[in-house]
């Protein structure tokens, strides 16, 4: 939950930064991108809707204070649900709204400084004409042993996509898609490490180029051979089953998708260690 303290800190920053929250737009036009102003009431009896009174008092007369929108109960920005508050902030950063990339970076840095206290961040989720478009997500609180890329570009891209989708997904179908992405990641991983001459198939059936399960099981049987590696082999083999199960789970939810993503990352890192992609930590000076 984003606290009132954090919201007031962000609002105070916006009003003191001299960067317009509406950017290049008149304020009623900016707000019209987020709210149906024609359905919101007017505070001025001369106008039937919010659109008219905002134009009158912020464009024609300019007799409302610059921070009026943050305390207007029609928008309820100070106490709106987190997703609505974050949607407002993201819109102030949209490239159609803000023409100066420096202003965007300044606002983004300060937004995230305050949002981090409540476990949120605004991040680049897409681009339009080379300019970033932003979304919001909760900041993961788990400690990651390996945070650097593996060095397998396709695997790294796909794992980044898995994490991004997990942050933004809300429906059963979307959670199933996380399973599909995990399967594709494991296929890319298998293609990167499997050597048919060094890793003969354990069941005598030569794997196809997309048979991640056979390729990785053959890889693990050689690279983790011996009784002393039995637990690591069992862990990796069990993790390989989760993406398939999730992809076909019609009641998929965050929990099952997160477990699948975590298992996939575990296999990537385990094989990264075996292949030499994951090296001992070096202390920074």
C-alpha cells in the first residue's frame, strides 16, 4: 500500500519542481486521458461538467492553485487506490505528455525515490518512437544470488520477459503464458548447452532441436553424474516439469506462475554454474 506520507511527498515534489504534471497539454486535456470529464460534475454552475470548469479556472481565469488537482475529490488522487495513483504518475511521464526527456528522468528519479519506501517502482515497460512508456510494479523483496546476465543472450532476454510478465499479469490466461515463456527459456538453454556427442540421450532417443526435456536430462546425466549429485539432478528434473504443468493449468494464478518462474531461474542458474557461466563472487572495493 502506498501511504499518504509517500503520496504527499510526491505531490509536494511535483508542485515544487516547476515541471508541469500536464506537460504540453492543457490540464483538462491531460485529465481527459485518464478520466471521463464529461461524466464528472462541475464546481462552477456556468458549466455542466468538469471539463468546462477546469478550462475556465485553469486556462481562462487561472484562479485555481497549481496543486488543485491533488486535493479535488472528483479525482481523489491523494486517497485513490494505489493503481489509480500510479496510473496518474505514469501518465505524467508519457512521451506524448512530456516533451523533454530530462524532465521525464527528473520526475522518474524522484517518484521512485519515494515509492521505494512502500515497495513500488515505476519502470519502462515499452517504447513509442524510441521514447519510454512507463508502468508500475511492486519491487521484489527476495535476495537474488545471481543478478548478472548469464551470457546466453536469448536465455537472458527470455528470463527478463518472464519476470516482466509475472509482474504485470492478472488473468488465468496470462499466467499460463508465463508457463509458455518458461518453456521457451528452457528450450533456448538446452540449445545453448546440449552437445549430442558429449550428452547421449538417456533413453536412446535422439532429441529434436526443441525437445528441451530430453536435451537437458541428457546434459544433467553427464554433467551431474554420480551418486553425490543425485539431489541436484532430482531438483533440476522436477523443475523442468513445472512450465508444462502451468501452461495447461486452466486455473493458473500468481502462486503457480511465480513457482514456475522461480524453478526456471533455478535451472538456468544451476546449468550456468555447471557450464562456467556463473563464477565465484568478487568483492567490490
